[in-house]
C-alpha cells in the first residue's frame, strides 16, 4: 500500500483507481491511421445545430468574468422547452457531475442503493465511492425488470434507485404504464433518479412524462443532457428537473459557477428549435435503422434501440472484433467493458 492509499477513504480503494484509455492520437499513431470513426462513446456525431458555434464564440469575450450563478436565462429556456417551471431546473456541467452532486446530497456510508443491470456504470461507482452498499438487480433478459427493482428497493429500504431510460447500453426504453406501476411499488421513501440522456431520440408523443412526476411532488429527479442530440458533449452541459425545495439544497452541494459561459451560450442557442431537433431525430432514427438492418443481414443480433446507438450480440470475441475494427479506423465499444461479453455497442452517425 502506497503512502497515498493509506490516507484515502476505504471505499475509494475498493472501487479502484481511474485508468484512462489511450487517446485518439495515440491510437492513430499505434495503428498508422490518418483518421478514426469514433462510434464508441455515444456522442452526437452530427455536431451542434447551425449557429450554435457562433453563439458559443460570442461568449468568449466575457471569459474573464464568472457566469451568473442563477443561470436564469438558461433555466427559463429549459422550462419553456420541457413544460417544467424554471425553479425546478438545476443546470450542471454534464449529467456525470449532476450524478455526483446527487450522491453527495443523499448518500452516506452504509446507505443502500439499488441499480439495475446492465446500465450506466457511474451510478454504482459514485455510490460505492461514497460508501453506499449497492444492490444490483439483473433481469433474466437485458430489459429493465422494474418489478424486481421495486422489490429490491422495499427489501433493502434503499435511499436511491437509478433508472436510465432509454437505457445505456441496451437502448431499450420503458412504457408509461410500467413506469407508473414502478413508482407506486417502490414506495414514497426512496428517491428515484431517472437519467434521460437519450430521451431526445424518442418521439415526444411516445415518452414517459416524468416532468409531470416532478410537478406532482413525487420523489423523482430527472437528468437530461445537451451532449447527445444537441452535439455539445465537449462543452459539458446538462440539467436536473426536481422539486424546487430540493433544487435549493442541491445548489448548496454543487460547486459554484460550475457551468461555464461558453456552454451556457451554446445551450441557450440550442433551445427553442423543435423543427430542427425533429429533423436531427429523424436522421438518427434513419441511420439507426440502417445499421440495425445491416447487422441483421450480417448474421448478428441487434436489440431494438431507442437511442443513438445499437447493442448487438456478436457470437465472437468482442475484444478481438473491436481490435480488428480499430485497425480499419473504426472504434466501437466492446461489450466486455460493459459487463456484456460477446456484445458490442455502436454509435450511429451521418452516412458518407
């Protein structure tokens, strides 16, 4: 044990040290590539909407000054976009930062937290670092078995439960009836956090209206991002929808001035453009359907995704396949990294 490991909190040592993978430059140099098609991290590969980069550049002149901590203009625009109230909106520099904020607000050492599997790995990691005891609920298939999740919440008296919808890495989504039944079955004493990072790829008429859950006073917190359909992953911008009283307390936990001026300007310029977002959604769905059909034609078994990626069963070694594709300049996410050996997750993007 090193001198630093002796000083760190025990839960952090159990989770393990962060080990970043090689950069794109390192991968291209290693394999002699001039470019790489980056289909492994689910970024919005169409990039920002037209004019957004100009708005971001326009904010550079004010980078000497801290942003307005209230974020009133962005909160008003998000409220107009979602139907929420401005006081229910909490901006943050990406969903990842908001996840950590929520863990810091709710989780103490020894608390129980329920996480379905498979799903986004940061939920369990952040809770374990905080010292929580994480109950993982695996479904017989790759869908979210909300009855089992609710049963685990009741059995463990869990403080938090995390739901990603559409789910990462499967792309599968929930229906309104099963969501409402889950909230009733989970009971009133557990905070339900719904990560909707990929919700913009679902047609509005088909979405679960979790804004209504927040407005009705249910213990639901909704997370959304500008990283996907709005193409702003590099600027790190997201927001939570929550009860105004909770937003007040979360401001005390979240680091001050955590959303930079450029991100605020880009986010504001991205909103209020439903026709362009609908067009972007249609392009993504068309590309996703084309990829799904091609994978099936090749003998693979893709899931029916509602996100900007496709998870497919390969029937071969996923790590070996990912390495072979990398040599051809194509990056995909091997399923072994997601707890799904023999699968691969592939982001969709513009066709050439």
